[in-house]
C-alpha cells in the first residue's frame, strides 16, 4: 500500500533518546507517527548516542556540529541567520546531509526547528521535488521576547549550553540582553521566511499555529501538532489524608529552574502557615536536578524510572512556569495520568483549558502558596481535585488523541 513506500528523512539538532526533555519527546513523537506512514531515516547533530535508535528507524547517522572557527566564518558569510543556526552550518554536515538525501531519495524531509532552515534551502536547490516540513515546535522569537521582558531569568544557550565552544559559553551570560535582542530579531526574520521555504510547518500549539498563519503568510501549510495525550488507565486517587505537590522537569532548562525556585519559596511560605491540624503534605521534584542547587522545602527525587508511580495516589502537579512558549509537556503528563494541575497562564497556554474547571491558575509565588494552603486546609477543595483532573483529561483527549495527530501528520507530509 502507498504508506509502505513513503520515505521520510528527519534531521534533528539532538539525538532524541533517551528522552530527557520536552523537545526530545516531540521529536520522538514525530518519528513514531512517521513510522506508521512509511520508512523513517534519522540524522542528528552532536555526540554519538548514549542509547541506540529503536527498530522503527531504518537508518541513522550523526552530523558534526560547528567549532569556534566554523561558527565565526559562518557568521561572517551569513550575518542574517539566527545565531544558533551557525552551530549546525558547516561543510562536513552539509555534505553528509546531501549524501544521505542522494542515497535515501526521501519523499519528505523533516527539519528540527527553524534553526535548520538553511539546510532546507540547500536541499531545495538540488532536489526541488522533495517535500520539506519544518517541525518548528514553537515561535522562538516569541520565547526570546518573553525572556527579555522577564529580566530575572532566561538562558540563550538553553539545553545547548554544554555543546557551545568554550569562548561562546563564556560570553553568552555576560552579553545576554544584547544577544537576546539580536537573536529575537534574526529568529523572527527566519520564522517569517520559513512560510515561503517549507511546504508545511508543524507547531505544538494551536494558538501559535493561528498566530503563524496570520503573521507569516506564505505557501506553507501550518499544522497544529501538539503532544499526544495517551489514554492511560485512570489511577486510584485519594487526597483525603495527604497531598504531594509535585514538579516535573529538567532543571537545566532555565524556565524549569526558575519555576522550581519559585515553588521552593512558596513551599517555605506554606510551611510557616500550617499546623498540626492541617492535612499532611510535601513538595517533591522529579527530573534532572540543577547542579549545586539547594532547596529548603522541595525534596529532589531526580530521575524517576516510573512516572506513573510518581504521579499516582495523592499527587498534584505544580508548574509555576513564568516563561517559555508552545505547550508544556509536564502538563501533558498530568493530563495523561489524570493528575490535578496548578499552573500559570503561561503553563496552560495553548491547551484550551478553562481556569477553575480544568486547572487551578496562579500568578506568582504568593498566589501559589495560597492555592496550596487552601488545598491543605479544605476537605472540599481536596474533594474536587479528581473531578477537575478528569475534566481536563477528557478535554485534552478531544484534540490530542492518536487518530487526530496521525491525520495531521499525514496532511503535513502531503499524503
């Protein structure tokens, strides 16, 4: 049948396994759905993989990232590209991509985020008949604007910090505001051009997909492709005797580190205002911890091998996210496991959830502390948590189920 002969090549900026962060999760989701449509090949920038590709990947390879001299030369030749694009713009990597395209002869090539747009242009010049899809994730220009507005946090290096040449690692935090302003402008230009370069653009948020269609009109089909919400069994929940306020996320990512620090400060407030008559509670965090970070009240569990077990019983997800764009995968984890959610407007953004009906909305540290205290002190509030979580899960499943997402990727691939 037709889907057995479609060949898809995915070019990623990082090896997606093991999945340790939201972007890796979304790359894997695209790859897994693509494998239901045909034959999937993967090229990834960076170091040799810690974990091999699964069996549904037909072939894979590693591409060379640029060194200091390569980055400097690339910036001189192409000064209007986003700064991060120069990490991936070098002769050996481009030659390896072209060799793979010639060898595989893919029908569709998917590019991981707008930072790889330059590769799409090179491929289109040589192979104009191949369908090009940008797995954009979210609007980085919008994210950088929020980082500029929120002056207390933000990291241009992001999860690529360790992979930057040493001199750049030294300069980035010292020139953060200047680099953010420059990168916001360059990335906005790149995103607008993407609508004319690619045949389709995948975005995790339906809200940002609508914004992209309005702000960047072009020939590309802009498709909302959010994280899948799996229909997992609803766990047994009991909030009558105790509550665990839990956080999930890689603390090496600046928005998560900021949220975890905020949660710890709120937890200190809670501890000062609770007594022996209140129900038992604790604050826990799962995920890669931030090196040398010390929290007063949040217990750091580190990586948990069984997320379902961590979220079972009396867990309430707390995600006081103040920056970032797209959809927060920690909220998806909560929806999948029917776990109640306390988050900010930024945390709930793009999910179509209603405050009070599907989640508890907080605006900052004091607000979060009061929300936690209300749950701790009120049996009625705890009694409504499971109903709220179930309503949120059902809402998410209407637009983020397996059938809908497969159909959307099929459309984006032009099949």
